[in-house]
C-alpha cells in the first residue's frame, strides 16, 4: 500500500492587484519559514518577457492557460507562500487547486487603496484603461464574490506601515492554522 501523500500546507495569497500579495508575501514567507513564489514573476522569468507582452501576443486566454499550468505545478509542492495573479480565481480549475493545496488568504483592498498603490503602475495590462477607477470597480464587482467563496481567511488591507501589515498578516495566518489544528473552523 502506498504511503499517504503529505498534507499540502501551502499558503495562497489571492486578491486584486495592489492588495499587497507580492509585497506582503515576500515579508511573510521567511517569517513563516517558507519559500515565496509570485506566479506572475515566475511566468515572466520562464517566458523571458513581461506579463503585458504575454497578454499582447497570446491574449488573456493564453495568459490564463500559462497561469493555470504554473499554478498546477507550484501547488503540488509544500511549504510555500504563493502570490497568485488577481484573476487566477476566475477559472474553476484554479479554485480547485487553491482549495486542495492549502490555506487561501484573501487580501481584501478597496478600490481607493488600489488606485493609490497603483497610481504609477504602467505594467499591468488589465489596468490600461482611460478610467482606472471604473475598471477596478468592475473587476471588484466580478471577482470579490469569487475571492470570498474560495478564501479560508479574509485579511483586510489597512493603511499601516508595511512592517506592521506584514506582522498582522503573519499573525492572522498563524492564528488560523493554530485554530484549525484545534478543530476550530470559526475563523
């Protein structure tokens, strides 16, 4: 009889662009003794071009196919903090990977917070719109219910210094994992 596979204990950070998935993930991963992987950065490294170029050449559907393949690969590992792209949750097969792969944390940020954090960003293809507020609002209306459905934990973005936000996220994750070990799913 084959041994049971190791429990997947990855931590997936989901949420909209500008919510802090990469920035906070980089800080929280070492504090939790984990490897950090940003899916968009890993795709860029493997493809040799920025996400915007992948969108330009292959369209959003081509990008989403690449994103899914990479998510499948990294979700199969353990002991990672993985920052997903904001739209990764749009595919049901990705949502299944997230649920099966570990703890899913939604970094919830308001459109106002996103606008402030992304005001100088020129790299994100889905942000290239005449009215960024309208674009981000439409995306939030579409995606927030999906984030809420797949998330084990909702972490509200606050206007705190980065180190305090990272500490709060780390503590939230530790508390949730401790409570789950105790069998308390109320968090």
